[in-house]
């Protein structure tokens, strides 16, 4: 029997080296979609994901307040910005494989797994694009300190698929839709065509990831006869440790299936606990 999708997800999660992790992610995604196309889908299976994914020795992970501030008007600041986004994308690879393995026991249509495997594959490509940009600039992923709290959303929603969908794609990835246009402009002004191309690719594909979250969140709300908007507000207030901050890219959010009455009421401090 072919190795299960859940086991392949755990293999990615337990690979520490970023380049090896993203290469393995892409291979496993290709195998899943090849089997689906051939009508011989890989078994979903069951496998226990780690509480935290494997990580390389570098970058050094710091509490959010201790990560040095980025000043994108300088070359060093732009490198720091690329490094921060690469760190986010690497965590996103793990977040999407984690949802596959951690919630494999939740009865879901095959399309649910198609979407998150595709998202993981695309996040892997995003990391590689940014890592290549860093190396072209004379740096590398791991050369600067990074945010230590990136996995908190996964830990806080480890036992609730609805909460995971609400917080990760519908809050955190939606925030990427809001801030990426400003980053693109920074690199356009600096004449860094490769970084602009990488960030434009990321933004286009992230709309799809947010849409996956909204689609499956609404699907599960329908299954359990829950009001999607009220449920979203409750889960975000309970599990998101931060504040939703405008300005919002309302057009991109609408394209992803997030109407304004989902997120504007959460602009006040979200609390959580």
C-alpha cells in the first residue's frame, strides 16, 4: 500500500532543513495529485503530527517584541523584510501539512485535502522564491533573527478544525492580502524586479488560500447548523491573540469570500484565552 497522505504530511513536519522541507513538500504534493489524476488516490491514513514542526538551528527565534524593527528604505531593511516574509511562508508550509495530518479523522470531502495539499505546495514555492531573493542579495534565510510566536495559532487551534480555519487562513493569511501590496511597492521603488515578481506571485496565490479557509469554514458551519458570521466572531475572539488592524484590502478579501461584516466587527481588541 502506498504511504498515506497523513504520513507524508508528518514527514514534512519533521524535516528541519528549509530547502529539504520544501522540496519534500512539493514531491508529496505531486504524488498526491498524480494519484488523484490516475484515479488511484493515495490513502488518507492516520499519523500523529508533532506538537511543533522541526526547525533548523538558524534563524534564532525571538519573542515578537525583540525582533529588530525593519526599515525598508535601506537595503538592509529590505533584506530583513524578505527574511521575515520567508519565515512566514516556511511556517505556512507546516501549517497546511499540519491541517492535513491533524484533522485526518474529521470526515471531509477529498477536495478539502486537495486544497490544503495545493496550498502547502504553493507555500513551498513561495519560500523558495524568497530564499532565492535573499541569496541574490548576499544574505540567506537564517541569517537574521525571526519571530518565535508563529506556531501559536496552530497550538491554540490544535483540537478544533473550525477554529483553525478561522484563525489561520481567514485571519492570518487574510492579513497578508492587506500588507503585501505595500511591500511590493517598496521593492518596486528599489528596482528589485525579482522580489516584486515573487511577492506578486505570493499575493495572487494567497487569495486562493484564504478562499479555501472561507469555503471549508462555511461548509462545516452548514454541517453543524451554525451561523458562519457569529461563529467566526466567537472563534476569533477566543483563539486569536491580537487585534485585527485596518486598512483592509476589501477587494482581495471579497475575492477570497470574506465579506466586511466578518472582519470589521473584530477591529476592537480580540482578547482570547
